[in-house]
C-alpha cells in the first residue's frame, strides 16, 4: 500500500488567526492526506521537532502578522541543521508578493496567498512528494491488453461473443503452463480472453469452483516487465511469482495478488519485439 | 392610531423634546433634495401591542429601533479607525494625522508581544515587534504614544485583552501626567478574554483567573472611571473566524452572559457595571441580514438583562456597539474593489444603528494599510455620513417586511443556541469542550468549499478575474523597530528604581494570591515603570498559563 502523505500545518509566531490553517488542515485531510495541526504560537524549534518526530513529508506554515521573513527561514535553517531538509516546506498568509522570492531563496518551496484554493495546494504537495519518490516514471502501463473471462467450456461460450456480439475470433490456444485453453476476440484496440481449465490443478478450475463463470483478470501492457515488477515490489505489492513467465502468443506475463489491488487480479504483459 | 397609541406617541415625543433640549439635533429641519420634509421617525399606520413589544420607539425597551431617541439626527457615530504600528513615535504621528482628517476617536492597535504580555526583548517576541500594532513595553512608550493628544478630549479604544488591566493602568498614569483625572477619561478596553479562546488567540492565563481579572476591572472602573467602557464583548473575531451571522450574535451574547454572571458572583451589583458593557460586531456582506442582526442583538440583550438579570437602569438594558467591516471578505485580487465592499458593509452597520465604526482599508489582504488606504477608508464613512441622507431619520428600514422577518428569525435561532449553551453549563464550559470552536470551524469550512465549488461567487477571486493586475504600494514596517525597542528597554532597566519595582511587584503577587482587587497594585507597578512582561510574569506565576486542549 502506498503510504499516505503526512503534513504538519503549523502556526509560528504569536498571531491567533488560525481560520486559514484549520480550513487547509481539514481540506488536505479530505484530499487523503494525514494532517497534524500544531496549534498556536509555536516556535520554529517546536515546529521542526514535531515535523521530525511525526515523520511528515510536508510542513505548511501560516502567518498573518507579517513576521514571515523572520520566522519561515528559521524553520528551514533548523531543518537543515537536523538533516531533515528533505521535508517540503510551504507557507501561506498575508504575505506581500515582493517577499516571495526572498522566502523561496530560503527554501520555502511555495507561498500561497489569500484566495488560493485548497485543491491547488493539495496538487502542489502531491506533485512534489511524488516527484521526490520517483513515482511518476517507473510504472510503464500503456493500455489494457485484454480482459480475462473464466468459462466452463469454450465451445459453449464462443457463440455468444462471435455470433451475437459479432466479435472477431483471433484464435484458440492451449497454455499448458497455466493449465488453460484460451480463445481471443478482438474488441477495438483491446481483446477479450476466454479461459477454460485444462485440469483440476488449473487456477481457472478453482476460480470456477469458487465463483462460477465471469470476470477473471485485467491485463495491462507495459514497456518493461522486469522494471514493472521491481517497481511493484518496491511499493509493497506482492507478486504471484518471482519472474515473468510465458503467456499466450509468446508474451511475457506476471500477476499481482488481488488482495492488494482491490480484489482485481492484475496481469502485466510485455509484447516481445519481433525480430 | 387609537387613543392608547396616541398617548404613547405623545409620551415619547415629550421625552424626546426634553432630550433634544440637552442634546440638540444636527439641524433644525431635515429635508430631501426635493424639499420633502423628513420626520424623525416613521411608524406603521396601525400601532398594536406586537409593535410595542417587538419594536417600540427608539430609545425605548427593547431598543430594536436604536438606543437613543434621536439616533444620528442628534450625533453621528464615532468614526474610529483601528491603527497603530511600529514604535510609539510612529503611531503617535498616525493618530494625529487621523484626528486632523476628521476622525472622532482613537483606536489603538498593539503588537502581538504586547497583547500576550511579552516585552520586546523576550525570545517569544522575535519577528513580531511592531508588526500588527504598536510595541508598548512600559509607561515610557505609552507617554510617547499619546504625546500632544489631550486625553480629556478624545475617547480611546484599546484592543487589548489578556493584559487589559496593565494597559488601562498605563493609560490612567499617562492621563495623570497630563493633569487629567481618571473620572474624566472616556474610552474602551476590549478586555474580552472568552473570544480569545474561541477565535483570536491572544490569551495568557486560564479562563478562571482571567475572568477574575475582568471582574476586578469592572469593580475598579465603577469606582474610579465612570465613563470608561470596561469591556467590548466581541463577535467581530468570531465572525472573522468563519461563523454565520446567527452564531456571531449567539456566541457573543453567551460570552456576555458569562461575564455578567462572573461579576455577580464576585458580589457586584448588576446596575453598577452593566451600563459600561459595550459590544463589538462585524459588518459582513449579506446586507439585509447584517442590518437585521444588529437589531435582533439589541432586542435580545435588552430582554436578557431585564428578564434574566433583573437590571433596572435603562443604560443596563441598552446594547451599545462598535462595528468593523469584515476584513476576511476583502480580496487580495483587484484590491480596489474592496473599497466598494467596505462601503456597503459600512452602510449596513449604520442602518443597523451602530455607535461607532471602523472601515477597513482596501489593501488589508495584502499587508498593513498604507496612509492613503487608511484615508480612503475614513472617507467612505464620511461620504455615508454627510452625503447620503441615511442619517436623517431613525431606523429607516424598520417596518420592512423582510427586515422584520429576518430580525425575528435571527432572534429565534440565537435563542436556540443560547439554550444549548446554557444546558452545557455556560460559555466557559462550551469553550472548554470546544463546542463553540467546532461550530465556527464547520461554518468556515463549508464557506471555503462553496467558494471552491463556485456556489459562492467572489468577484475578482473565482469570477470576473483579470490576469495582469498592477501591484499596489504596500506599507512596510521598518525591521529596525525591534532593535530600537530592545535599546529603549535596556536604558529603562538601567535607569529606573529597580528596588521600588521589586517591592511593588511583590505586593501585586500577594494581592493576586488572595481575593483582593489587583488593579490598584498594577497601577502602582506601572507608575514605577515596571514593564508589561514583568507584570504579566508575576500573574503567570500565580495564575498559570492556558493550554488549549
């Protein structure tokens, strides 16, 4: 499971105007983040200590009294001193535009002035925090390759898809490693795969026993299956096997356990480059 | 009119004529631009019991139509711009400028260290010195702040809460040096600690000793400063924190009830202190609702004082209030539009019968107001006062079906909240349990959601936007203020009689530990030039510090 983004909303200085801080805290919670609110009158030392102890990804500072030029840079300085400069620091409040470059120079990544929407701030935090973790580049899903449907007998199911829906049957094939016999239909850019068990050891046989006929799995085409596997493992998604295996049409395939993917069996497949 | 009604009207007229002999109206004759004469008061053709019960004449219980018999035909509201920044010297200059420009009362903004009882050289004060108001450390600063301003002539409002007793003591001491006796002083201290726990945040001590300090001030002023408003019970900040209009009135009156009960418990007589209680409300965007809100608040308070606390004096029943336009409605985008917002909000306050008014400056969402912006804000009030004629008859919207219906409805909903808070055990408990804070936060969050979903349009913010805005000139507080204040403090500590201070602070501590009124001890400490931090620290030792849960 992906870790939730953790945010500390903090009020340095002495001003007691925390309507903005409270609204933002609530708003970011509604955006799926874990938010801690410091309360009023926190010193930069207290804020940095709380941020480190709570292991937050982001500190949001709010000041309306005009003390930002003194207090915001003190927070980033103390973060550095405590080797915690990887924590994203943003700020808000009544802050003149002319002060923003100064604050950015001191490591406050963004300043949100009155009128900013909560979603804008949430987008910013999510963007930076994903970038930091390199989340963006390592999943290489291109499209849905096919949807898998479990059936008792291919011959009984084919007529519905072929004759009634009028889909083009691409072919039938036995995949012995999986213990299945499959039929593929073309549906626009993607395909349907009907699966019939070859024996009682086949996972499809078990699926039919437990749930009967119906939707079985979704298969995404990826650029690089090995890299995709590594990425999934890194993020804590258990694989059903360690290495890619051979699937239909000579594709390399691999499955993710459905318990971590909202009960959907996910297959990744990589189409080999033809020589 | 029937005979009884005619009799009542005659009675009111007679009373009013007598009042006018003492307090003449601004003109002998009021008329419109078309020479149509303007009556002092307009009334329904049919006067019935319901009218007398709900509205009655201005200056008569329950004061729905206003607290004086002539209202603005007699005297306009006080134009009172909240100001103060940097050092006492700088603020003194701004006050003199505002008085020259026709402002009729002073309103002092203190910086946050002063408001929380820290000296400028305290580590907590870092970055905040002179920022949102003037830095006051000792009587020395206060003497400079009011230099060449005759304290027997101006009335001064001070936005000070937790250390209100200290600043009031300094004011008394400065007046004495000017040769002005305490009984001549008129003005207001905000002194409303409960709303600090709810919304504004400049608390120091826990609720119980804080309430005791307030009661001490009530008693002291009843004896020595009869013209002083001892508290300004404030809905303003509750509204700024995001409450609705109904919540603003409900929570303010709930706090007011708590203060009254606390004073009664301390043995004070209701009619001794109640006439000096003042209120402070917000003037927000919803024009008619705001007008109705002020009228409903007056009626509610009169009833509470009469029926619940059995006050007898007419002045005890009257809700007098200051109003400020809603800072939180001002946008950083297209800031000149704020002048229009402020004008409409100010008009609502005036149609609602306010006793004094602060109009916000257009640039407050960006920084502290510049001198130009502060002047336009004052001019806005002056235009309404002198050019529009809205001041020529009393409660001009009284009798409007809409206004009266809204007034009734707000009254009803406020009473519902007051019942809930009574059942919880009063405002202090409701605050300690976070009930009031949660109610406000819910309303604030809903409002923000509505703006983002564009259910609520804000001109220039989520609609009618422009891309290439020109940036206005902003006021900057000179950062050398902090150094200057620290320097002044050092000189003071080196030059004053520190032994005398130690003795007076010890006496204060002893008084604080008993039931004695601490005010006289604070006045003595202040006169010896004890600093605000030193005095507040003595009380911190005795009372402890408030920790929000």
